[in-house]
C-alpha cells in the first residue's frame, strides 16, 4: 500500500437544472482497499463515481488519477489511465455480440477490417482465470442478467485496471452471483487494485469493505477509514445515510400509523396464482418464477426483498405493463391476466408506481391535470372539463398531503420530487377514499419523501385498507413494512420464500431476503 | 408555464432574425436590393385587392393543413399524411360534386360535400393511426407511404374514368356546389372557405383545452407511457386524433375544389400539407399564431409570384425551409446563449 | 411476354434499381446510426444539380461527379448540424431540407442556366446512347460505383470499426459513449456517408438523363426510404427489394403498350409493400432502438 490515492476527487460539484446532484463532495480511492460508497437514492453516489470514471464532467472540482488531473474528462481518457467502471445500468449494446461489445471503443483491426479473434482468445483466457465464463458470440440480448454482469466485469478487467468502480453491481443479481462478484472485488483489492463499491446493501459493506464514505444530498456526511468499527455497524451507517432520522424518532413518527390487528374478511380482492413474468428488455430487472399471493379486503401486505429479486416485474405485471408468461391475476374474482391497464383500473386497480417518470408524472402537464389523469370524466360534464372542479381536487390534495406549492396550473415537472410523489399518491388514493378501489398497488411509496409526508402516505395506505381495498406495498424500507402491514412476503430469485408476521425482527426478515 | 413561453418567444424572434439575414444575403447575391424586393413583394400581395384576396385564398388551405398538423402534434404525432388526405379528398369532392344534379341547391351541396371531404380525409389517414397504435409503426414512415399511394391512386382514378373525356380533370361542379367568392377581393380566388378554416382552428383550440378528449390527447403528447399507466386509452386516442387530423386536412377540398377550380385535378394544392406542418411547428399550440403563420406563408407564396421577374420565386421556398430549420434549432441556441450569460 | 426475359430487360431493371440501391444504402447508414433520414430525396436532388453544375463549369464529368457527391454530403452535414448540435427533431429537419433542396435547386437552375425547367445537356460518363442498353449499363463507371457502394456498405457495417460503432450508437448511444465512442462524431460520419451514397444516386440520374431538370429525383428518395424499412434496416435485403422494384418498373415499361398494368400500380408498389411490412413483419424487422433519440 502506498500513500498516493489512485483516484482523488476534491470539491466536486455537479448540477442538473435546479438540483445539485453532487455538492462539494470528495473521495479518495487507495490501492488495495474496497471503498464502499453508500447513501440513499439521489444522494449523488452514482454521479460522483461517474465523474471519477470520466463519464460525466464536473461543473467544479478536481479529478486526479495517480496525482495527475484527468483531462480531458472523458471515459476514453479514464480507461487509458487505468480507471474501469461497471455501471449500474448495463452499458451493453443488446444487438451486438458479447465480443463486439468488448471490442467497442478500442476495436482491433487488420487491413482496415475488424480483427476480433485474438481478442476472443485473450478474453476467454481472462474469463477462465477469473471464473467469469460467458458466451461471446451471441447477441447480448440473449444472455441472462448474470451473464451480462460477467461480460461487464470482463470488459472492465481486460486491461488490468488500477482502479475498478462498481456501481451497484449486485442490485440485479441472484444472491450466489452477487457473492461471487463481491468476492472477486475483494480478490482484486488484495492484488493492489483500488475498488470503489456503490451499494445499498449495508451488510455487503460490513462483509466486504475496508473503508466507507456516506453521502447525503450530494455531500459527504461521514467517512470511516479502515479499521473503524462503524464499518460493521449496519444500524449506524443507515442512520448516517438517511440523516435526521435516527431509528427511535422514526419509530415514534410512525407510531401513529400502527394499527390494530387486521380482522380477516372473507372477500378476496387480489389473487395471484403461479405468476411467471419475463422482464425482457423492459428494464424490469429479474424475472418472476411462479409467485402466488392472496389479499383479502382490508388487508395490507408488504413485499420485501433485496432490490432486483422480482419486485419490479411483480409491480409491472400486476399493473398490466408487462405481460405474464404463465399463471393468472384475478381482481375481485375476475381474471385480468390478459387485460389492459385501463380495464384493470376500471375494475378497481390503483397504482403508485416506482418509476415516477415513466408511469406517474408527465412533466409538462399542469399539476391539476396530473392529479386527475385518466379520470377527467369525473370532473367533466358532457365531455367538457370543469377546471374549477380540478382546482377543488387540487386544493383537497394541498390540505390532505401538505402539497406545495399551491399552484394548480404549474407544470408538474416544476414540483420537487417529494411533492410529485404526493401528486401521484393523491391521484391514486382518490378512488379508495370513495370505496371504489379493489387493489392499491404501492411500489416504494415513500421513497425520496420527507419524514412527515412519509408518515402521511403510510397512514393513507392504511386508510385505504380500512375503506375496503387490498393494499400491496413493495418497499425496501423494512421498518415501513413492519409498521403498516398485516404480513410480509419475502421475494428472492423471483419467488416467494417466506411469509412473515409484521412483528418479525428486521434481522430475521433480512435473513430470509439474503437466503 | 411562463418561462417556457418567454423562451419560445425569444426562439421565434431569433429564428426570424436569422431567416431575414439569410433572405437578404440571397437577394444581395442575386444583385438586387432587399428593400425594393420586399416592397414589390408587399405591393404584389397586400398592395392590391386582388393580391390580398389571393393571399387569403392560399392562407385558407395552409390554415386547414396547419390545423391538421397542430391536432396531431398535440398528441405528439407528426401528421405527414395530410398531403395524401388533401389529394384524395379533393378528387372525391370533385367526382361526387360533378355528379350532383345541375340544379342542386347550396343548402344541400355544401354540407354534403364538406362531409365527403372530411370523411374521405379521415378514412385516408385512419390506417396511419392503426399502424401506429396497433403495430408500433412510425407515423412519419406510414404518412410518407400513404402520400405516395394517394398520388398514384388519384392519377389512376383520373386516367380510368373519373376525368372528363380528353381532359385531365373531373367534370365541373354544378353552380350550386361551388362556394361564394369574397366580394371585397374581386378577381381573386378568396372564398367563404376561409371562415371554415378560422372556425376549425378556433374550435380545435377550444376542444384541446376544454374537453376530456383534448385533455387526454394533451396528456398523451406529454407522456404516452404515463398516460397508458393512468388508464387513458392511448392507442384509441392516437387513431382518433390522426383520423380527425385527416378530416381537417380533407377540408382543403372546400377551398381548392369548391372555392377555386370548380373541379379536381392531379397535383391540386400539392405541397400544402407540408406548408401547413411548417406553420403548425412555428405556431406551437396557439390558434392566433397558426392563423398568423398561415397568412405569413401565404404572403410569401403569393409574393413570390410578384417578384418572380426580378428574382426566382423559389427564394420563397428557401426562406420557408430556413425558417423551419432556424425555429427547430433556436431553442438550443437560446439555451446556449443563456448559459453564456450566466457564466 | 418473352420480352421480359432478355438481357436488355435485365439491364433496364438494374438501371432503374441503381439509384434505389445507392440511396437506400445511404438511408441505412444514417438510420442505423440512429438518425432518421427523410431527406434522401433532397440529397439526390442537390447531388444531381451539383453533378451537372460541376460538369458544365469544369468541362469534366469526373469533376462533376465529385461536385455532385460533395453537394450531397453538404446537405447531410447540415442535417447533422441541425440534429446533432441543434438538437432539433430529425423529421422536421429532413422535411425542411427536402423543401430547401427543391426550392434551392430551382433557384440555382435560374441563376446558373436562366431556365426554370432544365439545364443544358452534359456528356455524362456512360457511353453514347446509341449503344445497347446492356452495353451502356456495363460500360458505365457509375454502375460500378453503385455496386461498390452496395458491397462496401454490406461489408463495412459488419466488419469495420466504423460499422461496429455506427451499429452501437444507433442501438444504445449511452453504452457506446461509456466506452469512449464519440456518439455525435460517429453519427456525423455516418451522415456524411449518407450524403455521398444518396448523392451518387443523384449523380447517376443526372448523367443518365444528361441534364438536370427541376424535381428530377421524382420520389426516388422516398422509394429508397421504403426499401430501407421493408428490408428491416439491413443492407442485403435492401438490395433484393431495390432490384425487385427495378424489375417491376422495367416490366411495366415493357408492357405498357399492352396496357396490362397501369403505371400507377407499379408506382405505388413499394409504398403499399412498406405498409404491409409495417403491419405484419414489423415485430421482426425492428428499427434501430435509438432511432431519433439524442
């Protein structure tokens, strides 16, 4: 080990429009260490490391690679200087073969033609030595998620990099695959590589990292050098990552939500039977392999699992975005497996989506329109929309959810992320307030929302159940699930591996998630 | 909503300035004086009653085609197929109109032929919507293809019997099926179809802003995935909007066939679909803006004829093309200039 | 019907297909790189005028050929600037460029030759028209240039660095950028190639007709675009469909005095076929994923 950082980021700032993704953060990656970078969604982890990898140019601040400034700040230069990066979203061209993807950017040629056979031999040798075997001559679109990840790693490791940046490498992998990747990272560090590991899984940090940096809202809020006991303290890291919400306060804030035990009604509102879903190229993560769940009227059921174990596919299949390969979905006894989103909504589906941009909010529409999207006829007479009625709905949301600003005609895109989420919540829970919802499908309903609003949203979900809906909550916040659910099902590898009562300790749920 | 509108106004002004410079350079290169060319262009259009009438006549078709484009753009779709709808509708109106009894009354003939024009236009662009909504085929490609098919079809039908013997056009419409010319503009082709155009443009602005249909279409234009996720029937709306757009484009037959020629022929009002699209791109969502750009393009087109002896009238096409290009890139230039201001 | 199966007929079919072949290869380069290109028609037109102007100004058809190709490249470079740097919608840009080409070439026709319909005659590169059609086609150097463009496109797209990069930026530009492929520059190069190859179609037309006449592209750019779509954005099938359209048109010409098929039916064939393909085969013939995406 030396005293020279392989990569040094100093005083980095990066702005997107009004938001500061990175706000004066710094990071030093040293050879021989696995340096974990943790923080909530939107804390600036990926942006900061993309700056290290030359993918994004910072607005301000220095990027030094082995004491020399990274200039020009391009991926090509970073690769040349020995910085390799594996991205959170796979950076592979699906129509090209594995080999073509590996060649891309520095294609070997002979007499002006691509000459890939020596490359293939090299890569196969490397793959064998790292146990990362993957077929190289078929289009990437035909490879499994795990194979694609291996391909990404092979590409990153091909030139024996001095620095390896892994941006959430395990998010979409099965547990065994994830451990293999992290073990590889560990091995590389012992061989002198500086490894940066962005992750949400604090247990991974405890097991595999030497050093930890915690980011919040674009700033470094904590740094734990090697040997610091905090590295193994999952609870403490979690508190640092979320900020002013130490667990005691959080429990307190949520206590108002805690509910009396559910009285079981006879009426089954959602029945999912042996559901198989292929995520395909829809970016829905890993597949579902035979999920069966049943939700009765008034029931709140949580879905827990390490990100990328089929939750997203479940959400998209239940909402009707993704077709199901096998199995059935029934709402109030009616088979809706092959039915459009619009028809499912007519049968009482309400959906709070995890991907707000794709399924929740259209930036350029006025907020009051977003609030009644898909239900304009409810505020219309003979096909003519009554804007005063839209404004009244908006005023209602302002009051119920503390929506800000109180500007019904302002474009939804101009609202903050938290307030956009409130717009979606207000829209989706309208029907349940009137007792018309059969199923409320809520995916990460409180992500990116402040504590008070989160409590309000949780309370609304419980209210929806009280009003007769079945509520399915997909969340990575286990405390949230334990607070509001009647039971928690755990998804792993696209299947339900456990069904647990809400008072199950977090550690037990965690064990079920990790397998 | 104010910031984007201000940016859009800036962008349009910038585009106007750049286009004016390009025009001046072209005129100077030709060895003429821009000032006197402009004066002549103005004299040949708004300078006489005839010229003004011709401008209004041309603006009528451009406004209708522009409304067709604007309608589709509201849903985020490019209606390239207007050109074909115009051609096929014109032939249908000409062929059916000519078969009406010689004594037909306008009270019967006008609404009947307007219905023919709109429904043929709608039917013609219907497949574009179906291909888009059900098969995911891009509406621009299908639009280009249907335009070309329309051209061939019109030629074929005229050659195989719809044209009058020994001519290349349909038999003339009976007097009761032709539209009344506008009195204040003697000798020009300006006719009452202009009121139809104005009514359509204004009506669409109302429909788009006030009705459930219009609001859903605007939502689809803002994000089709979000609209789908919230239960809007995106595919059906896309089909409806492209058919409605085709119906409006088809109404051009009122102006060209019933208001001007009195018969249909090949190539009648060709190119107007594209000019209309250009006008809609310039006008954005504004109805006043659309009528204004229609008048602007019509003035250029008519003015081109009046300056043709001194400078080729094709300079007008070049200017229109440059206006479209500059308007398309102006937001980006505006953004860049803004960044430099802040820095 | 025996007139359909002669070498002369075959030569005629190939000659008709030549501009479709060249221009559709141009469309493939652009669209595989992710840039929609409805400006093939305008590119053919400016290149045709360029070839004629270059020939009359220099007295050399070879220099005319070069000027024609450069004119095509220039138009597509404007497309690149407007779309890649100006971030404008590629459809809007393409339509405007077609209008610019149609108006601009007429304007220049008046400026250069004081005519609103056609230029004076030029020699071209093909042997004089007195020789047989077959001979004229085989001895015409532009025929072989088109052949070279076709073979070059098929090989280059699969087997060269540029081809690999073009395919990558058209499918997943972020992935290409993450490994250091300059996306905008790669697309600009592809568009320049589009300009030259679609331009070759225009040069061929001008040399074939030995003059420039206004609007002489006559929809060939749109047939080429149709060919690209029907072929699923792949060069080899595009060759097949371009030749098919050539055969259909040649057959119509041979049979027109017998009035078997109306020329409008043959004229509409490529377009109808495109719609059929879009309706039925489109799920297999998938356009480049990033087509039209910045």
